[in-house]
C-alpha cells in the first residue's frame, strides 16, 4: 500500500489518535476497528490529518493574518464577528491546497474506491476539529459536512470548504465560548463511504433520554432519506423509545413507544455529478402522503439498531449521541457517527429546580417542551439569522426553524420557539446545551404570536410546551436530594402523566403507589372504549371522523386503545423498574366517561355519579365488559409481551366481596390470572364496607391501598366538592383514623401490603406520624409533595424510635 504521510485509513485510527484526526474521526476509527468485527456495520473511510490543514495554512502564509484577525475580535459584544469571519473565510478561500496534499487525497480516494469495489465511490466528507466532540463541548453543527461527493475534483473542493468552515461566524464564537479560541485549533477531514440512505432512511439515536437524563432508555429518531432533515428540524421524525433492561431478552418486546412523525420532506442525492464543486449535491423533496404515514424502520430494525447503540455505549462507558443510516440498495443498517452525549452528563441529578406557574393565561400555541423551566419576555419574530441584530438580550426568538448559523443569536435569547423540528433537531440540541427554555414543532408560532408581544413560555407542564399571552408569574423551588435519607416506610408516587415518569424517577422514591389510568385515557387516547368496540352506535359523522383521524394507521381501531394504553403504562413501569408500579384500572365516573369522544352514546345519566356506576361494578357488567377487556389486553401486553412484571393492578371502588370475586373472574377470562407470571391484584380501601369486611377482602386480594379522600367522604357522609360542607372534610377525624387503623391491622394479620394515597401525610406531619406509628408499609404522594412527605415520614420514624427506646 502506498505510504501516505497525511492520510490515515480507519483501520489505522483509534480513540488515541484524537489529536491527529479530531474527535469525530477518532470515534469512527475506534468503532471501525473495535465494533465492526462484532457485527456493527461501520462504513469504511479515511481521514486527512490535522497536520495537512497546518501545512495548508503554512504554505499559504495564513498564520499571521488569521492570528491578527482573531486578536481583533470584540469578545464582549461580538460587534465585529461578522466582518472578522468574512475576512478569515476569504483568506482561506483564496488560498490553494498544496499539490502533495491533493495527490494524497486523490490516491486515498482511489484506494477507498477499490476497497469498496466500485469506481468513483460516493463519499460523505465531514469536518472533525481536533477539539471536537469532547465530553465538555458537542460542537454540534459547528463544522461543515458534504454528502454525495463523487470524484477527486469534488472531494478536494469539499476538503477546501471544510477548512473554510473552521472560520464560520458561529464556529469562531462557539470556540471562544468553550475556551478553544486559539489559532492552533486545527481541522481534520473524514472521508467515508456514503450509505445510500437517500433510497431508505436515516436518523439519530441517544443512549439516554436527552430531556430527563433517564439512563435505561434508547431514543431513536428517523426520517426518509438523509438525516440532515432531522438535524435541521425541517421534519417531524418518527420516534421510538426502547428499554435497555428487556432489550437483552429475545423473547420480550423492548419497544416502549412508537410515534409516527409526519416526515414532511425527503432529502436525496442530486443526480448531477459532473460538477467540480461540492455544493448542491443534495436536494429536498416533499414526502408522499403514503410514506408520511409509514414508519421509516420496522420493529426488527429498531431492535437491531438499539442493540448496536447499547453496545457502543458500553464500549465508550458513557452515554452516546449516534447517527445511523439505512442503505436502500442492500437494506443494511449502518452507524455513521458517534459522539459523547454532552448535556445530561453534566447534570447534577441530586439537585433540581422545580418551576411552577402561579396562574394560567390565554394559550397561544404549544409544541414539544425541552427541559422543565419557564421564561417570559418580548417575542421577536425572526425569519433568518441575518435578522439577529433585531433581537435584544433576554427576548424570545420565534422562528420557523434554526440551523447552526443561529447559534450566536440563540445565546442571547431567554427562550426559543420554532414552528418545525423534533426533540433531536438543531434547536432542541442547542437549547439543551445552553439550558435555554425552548418549545419546538409548534406548527403555527410565527403566525399566532405577534412581534413584540409579551409572552410566557412554559416547559414545566409535562411533554407539551405551552406559550401563553402576557407575562405570567411563577415560582421556583430548589430540591436537594443528596442528603435526604430513605425512610423504612416506602415513599411512593401518585402519577397521572406518563411523560413525567423519567424525570420523577430521579427523585428519592420506592416506586409508584398509584398510577391513574384515566389520565391516559382522557389525555392520550381520548376515545370512549365502547366507541371503538361498537362504532355503529355513533350517528354523528363529525364524531366518527374524529375517531377515524385518531385511529388512522390501525387496522382494528380497538388496537389503538390497547397500544396507546400499553405504551403509557410501560413508560411508567420502565421509569421505576424494577420497583413496584401499581396501576389502578379505570375509575371514571359516568359523567366523565361521557366527556370522552363518542361517550355520550354509551353512558347513562346519573344524579350522583360519585357514588354511582363506577369502579369494580363496571368491569363485569354487560354494559362495560368489552371496554374492560381492552384495559386487560393492554395490561397483559405490558406484563407478558414487554416483560414489565413490576406492574401490579388495583381495583377501585369495590363495594362488596362478591364484586371482588366477579372482577377477578372477569380478569382471568381476559388472560390476567392472579398469581400467574407473578401478577398481584390490590384493592382500594375507600368505602367503609371495605374496612368492615377487611378480613374477607384480604383473603381475596394481594394488598390494600387506602384512598383517604373517598374514605373520608363516605365515612363522614359529605360531598368533598361542596364548598358548603368542605370545612368538615378531614382525614384526621377520629372515625376516619379508626377505619385506617383497622385496615392496617388486618393487612398485618394477613401479611399483605398496605399503603395510603393522599395529600394529608405531606400537609399534616401529625397524620404522617399516625400512619408510621400504625406500621403502614407505604405512603404515596403527588410529585410536588414527595420531598415534604419524605421529611414528615423521617421525622415520624425518629419519634417512633424514641418511643421504643423510652
């Protein structure tokens, strides 16, 4: 093989050669040598070393002029950044690549073409700064890449343009911000066999949830064609969420969630290959409606890709940000780039700031929330980064989408709002790195928000980022978990929104004592289950059209209900795995069921739904039996297919022992047999009859969960929603405490678990003390009350210990 002084092929590169070829190329070489042999496809290639760039600079006498330019940069206001960058780029553009470097590039290109058994191989050309892709700085999008390069002339032009990209305005400022402002930052250029993803799909993957930092999941985004559309935020990509602990079991389905994105555009190669320039080698086309509704990977491919990502993470011993591509000619998947994830690795999970709005305003629009903070200020609608001078410090950028040219501007904004983009778009990545509040993918932000309008951007309300009119007030609480002990009495969560589960898993906890299924049904599914079982009963065409739109892509609309419910529960179960997650089967009242889409065609009108047709009595009734079967099918999928056996089920509002027997029999008919595959079924203790017959209920169920709100209401005979008698509502009433005490004693006697779900133990230290003294196993709190609740339990346990010692 010809000796090339300034070229290293991938088989000559390891992570140790980072100073010669930069982080990006060092990672590719490392993977090619270490991971390719074990079945992870890495396209072959070579790197032009940083020394070649230095030789180019020396041969053209560029050091002094470039050094003088950078020295004159205004590093406070960056007022002359644009002119400095333009002059630097002009200097490099007017220079020429030395012949010996050209010859080596030409020779290496021919050798790579031969190794790939083709002439004039199509290649991807990527810049790789010698300080790039370090754990402290992502350099995401700072250096330029060129795709579909063919022939030596185009390749040499692409290399020259990579050299130029070291001095784009954004790259100059970014390097200075990250402490890499010296001229001795060099650039290597990677040349890699092009994967024909223009004929298939491509995307990105994170081996950690990029928003919450949850480490047990792999997040994969994909689109048709080249993945640049995802990075640029021009498309809403497909998204998969994969659970690492079950990934290793071939008998289980590790895919927690699938979301089909619109994938509005498909980026493909331009067929015009005769040009010498590296520019305009790709074009963006509109994706057909048929392809928009199809996933860009099938489940088998998602699982294969997840295995690769997991293996790469293990190799590097850190969370990774990975680019993948599928070749449409051979239908093979490839890893084309991997770098350390740079945001969550720096986050202190033990200290959290909790933002909470004090009131709500008029909702203008919403999109995907990045992070969990709130910001407010004047909206500044910008159509391009060239209008960046219009943005005043602390204002909110509102634009269609962003790219790396926006980076210097984004750093001056208090928040960022875009029409387009997903969780892995450029705006999302940069916002996470900057710690800036951002909402992406709103669709209509630039049309519904007025320039100069005072707005509030809230990412503190779950997965949706909401933009409100006016400057709203909010509060910030700092929680430090680092010194908080875990009490013997289990503190567990009351959870409704699955989208908060990953974030909540970082809190001190012992699992989920109550997951409310009805939140998922009303907020995600939205359709009455019987409307999916008996669509012929719906006579309003508008309602039928609405149902058809939501269930689009499902051959059987009932599968829509099952899959969406299973996804939501599996996310919560995965977040807290292997801790218990107790899922309460649906507990809507008839008036609440009627509010679901199609619900009015099925639900009766009741005078007092609170004590009417709810809970257990619905499940075995001829009226709701088919709807309950869908709930059971979803839970069976979570436990049996996905392997999340930490899910326990709970029956609400079970009035009699006979009802309990009927419900367990109905569950068994639907494949949920108590004791099989470790299935435990709890019952809510919320009716005085539950306590009076607690011995019989204890023989039937595996555990008790005391619902203090309903138990208080029904013990005292008052409507807790009535302002006229609300002053009488108190869990500390002697009658209520007597029932709670008896429930705990029965549970202890029968050696089954007993917990309580309610606000009182966090609000009232004396009530927590009462529960701990009685020996309750667990207390479940709403997320905002968890820390206070734990503190109350700890204090109660200290008092109990002191009593024992005395």
